[in-house]
C-alpha cells in the first residue's frame, strides 16, 4: 500500500492485531547506486514490441475458455497453443482495424497460475514461497518490493512459524534493512541472498531479501510469516532486490494478473486467464515508474454513485491512486471520501435498511447494524459505485468500471454488522485501490504495455459481498505510511 504523490512515501502490508490487514509499501531508496544489477536493481526491461503497438480501439483482451478447462489449467504453467489464443485462455493483445472486421492477435507464450490463500477474518492474501529449502506463507504485496521473512533469530516473532533459517543456499550480505511506519509498526533484519521461488512453473531466482530479526505489530496470528513484494526496483529497500525484475530476466513476461475471491485467490504471472473474466479488460495507462513514483499508479477522472458524479472530475482530485494487493481497503483523498460517505448516508436505500443510523469515518467506527439485512438487499437498495479511468488508447474516451455496494464500499462483519470498506486517505498521498476494490475484478498490471486493466471476474466459485468474520472487536487504523 502506500501514498500516492510525486514524493509519496509508502507502506508494506501489515495486519491489525484484531483482524483486518492494512497494507503499506516501502519507499523509494535514496541510494540507488547501492542496488546491484544482479539484484533486479535496474529498471524493468519488458520484452516485446513498442508499448504503443498491439492495442485495439478499446485496449481489449480476447477472452475465452470454459470453467472446466480453466480448472484443469490451475497450478500449471499454461502454454499458449498454436492458432486461436482463445482456445488456450491466454492473455492476448488485439489490434482491430477501423472497419472492425480484421483482428490481429499477439498472445503471450505462457503464464503461470499460482493459487493464493486467505482467511475469513481478513483481506490479506498469501502466496506460498520457497526460500532456500523452506516454504512460507507470504503476504502478497504489489505496493512494496523487498521480500522479508521472519527469521529464527527474531526474539519478537513469538507465535510465528515456520521461521527462516539460512541454509547452505544462503549468503549473508553483512548488511541490514529496516522499515518503520507512522503508526509505529516496524520491522528490521539482516540481508541474505538466497534462492526464492513461487513454483507452479515459475523459475527460481537468487534474491537479496530481509531476514526479520525485530518487529513491532507487523505479524498477526501467524497468518503469514513475511511479505512478498512484487513492486518495481525503485521501491526496494537499499541493498535488497526485486523479485519481478529477476524473474523477468529469466524470460517471464512482466504481466501480473489477480483474481481475489472470498476465501481463496489466483495470481497469474506472465499473463492471465481471460476465461475468468466475463469480458475483455479495459485498460488505463500505468503512470511512469521512477524514484519519485515507484508504484503501480494510475489516474482516476471521476467517481460516481448510482451513475451520478460526486463532482470530482479532475485526475488531480484523486492523487494518482496505487493498485495495491497489500492494502485492505479502498482509500480516497479526504474531500472525495467525505463526498462518497455523504452520498451513502443520504441515499434513500441506506435509510430504509439502517433507519436512524449514520456511517462515519472508519477511524471512528464505520459500522451500522441491520438485523436481517443481507448483501443482496444492500445491492438492491444502495447505489452502485463507478470509477472512471482514462483509456490507454490514445483519443478514446474514459471508461467506467462499476461494482456493487457489497463488493466495493460496505462489507458484512457478521451478526448484522455492516462496515465501511473505504477509508480516508488524507490530504496528500493516501489514494489506494486496495483489496476491497480489486476483488470485484480480474485486475491486470501489464508492464510491457504500461497499462492496468480491469474486467468483471467470473472465476470465483462463490463470491458475493465482502465478508469478514472477526474474533474480536473492530478497531480500524489508518493506512500505515512509511516514515
């Protein structure tokens, strides 16, 4: 997660001690020269043709495949068959002539399908990662880059298991890395170079990572043992590497795809399975990655409730939100958040379901009680939320993606309690498209073409509304921004 501005500081995914996780990415290093090229310290060099080529009039991807075929492909490296890429479910870029009668397709050669885990009491998604000769559940984060895992020498990591013990595959770099956040959560550790892999057909890489020896409020109930960053090299902690850069150097196309379901999820590396989307993704430009903006950030041009604009029709109003699997909620800048909250409270449907109640800022509670209220009732009564993005196709109009209330801004906390799934991102740098936004879509971060795509997902066996069942009281916290 993180903050989105020209000089935005970031965050890394961390879980609250009582339940839901709030993500945070790490900030850009002030010492770029400290990163060696062998660690993925250089800029990503995506393969393929110029990014301006291979796009059709809508930035669409050819969809295809059926549910049975998709299920057979999970857990394997999916090779694209010769001929029509729709038969293999592969991601493809298409170029359509003005007449709309001709279609030229360039499909990725292969992509890996990697299962993700989650629990029913958080919005954290974990990926199984092998480090050396051990396997860990790692918090998956596109908002940070450095891979960090709890070490056996961490006296403050009580209850975390397994713990990383460097083996013969590891080299101690005799350096340290650390991250601290505005809410006082933090970790620090020693840097090792070790073999890291995600399996499912992906190549192992030799990565400089952090073995956490000290931490404060970073772990939660052994849900995960570390963080697996998928961000840019510019966002890595000094002297650590970037997994995505290294795996790209081994021939994997730098395209990340995500489908985050209620109790599970899927990450695709090298492409994505278009059969899990009900339509082709619509693409918006990925903002240029640099030391000042080391994130996967996009522009938003408008936010609508029930089809009516909230009055913010300039990209500057939305502060370049980050697409971040490591942040739990959807964060808008304060003026936008306030307007969105008012639109929810003022809707007739809200009053009918929750009479005499008012939703407030999540830092102050953010929940209402509705005995007998269901997700279906919420979706029928409350206005849907739509986000307008500029098109990645030059000259094309903005496109809008819409999600239901129960899949965007209000979640079921159990026993009739419904809470905000959006948060106040502050006045500068807090705009984030977190899990409660991403979960409504197949989300694609396409680095070769400098774009991010969204398509309605259909691959989740059971989805419904956002649902969180907690073991304790809900004490929300703001995004954790790196100092």
